[in-house]
């Protein structure tokens, strides 16, 4: 089945548990890390369902390569937009624009894209300014989950990765 909904996703504290990250040196490449409970199974299920998934993440390319490969998720991404390569971080619109372009999409597709992330000031604000909807995963204990302004208010909130497929399929059905 063809799905219309496109999923942009953050990595740190959205798929990977930042608390488990092991680095060579502080702020260096992440050598290994574990997934948030349920995140791997959720992302694999969405991929196997045929959804298009793009990584939109702040960090080092090698870190994402390491952690995604170790956790068996490297193959699920149809495109990647990584801050080290872009020279800017979220909420900068370029982070989202690169993912859009690499998927071969245009401005006209923005209505069918959701950004999934844990950070109000990066993922949610960035998505809002770019003109796409956002899903806040409020699992992480490391960041503030209370919006400080209208622009940081997510369109949807989930507390665990396992809640994502139901939301994704509901939003996808509305597009058909
Ligand atoms: Mg994050």
C-alpha cells in the first residue's frame, strides 16, 4: 500500500537514549548507544509498513552511522539531513529543506510531512517555522517539555514510541 504521510525524525532522545551514549572524548563521536525502549521496533514497523522516513538530526555524521548501524536501523532512512554536513542546526530551516529536497519533494508536499522529535526549541519550533506539523515525544527526562511560546507548541504529543504508529496511520488515512 502506498502511504502519503512522510516522517521526518530526530535521533537523540527520540530514537536513541542520550543517557546511554558512549563517546571517545566529551562532545566527540558517539561510539555506541542504545535505543529508547520500543523505538527500534516502532521505527522498523513503520519502515516495513512502507512509510518514507528521513533523518533530521543535529550531531556528527559518524555518530549517527555508528548508532544506527549497531541498532539495525541504518537502512530505514530514505534521506538524511545532518547538522555536521549542513553547517547549521535545528531549528534552522535548512535542516528541514535538505531532507525535503533529498526525498525529491517540494513546497507542495509540506502538508503531508510530520517531524517527530523530543526538543521544543529545535524539532517543534523548527518544524513550525518550516511549515510542517510536529509530534513531540515527551519521553526524555533531559529537556523541558513545556512550550514557552506559541511557536513551540507541538501539533501532537506522545509519551512513548509505541504510540507513534497509531498516530501516523491515522494522519496518513486523512490524506488519502
Ligand atoms: Mg533530540
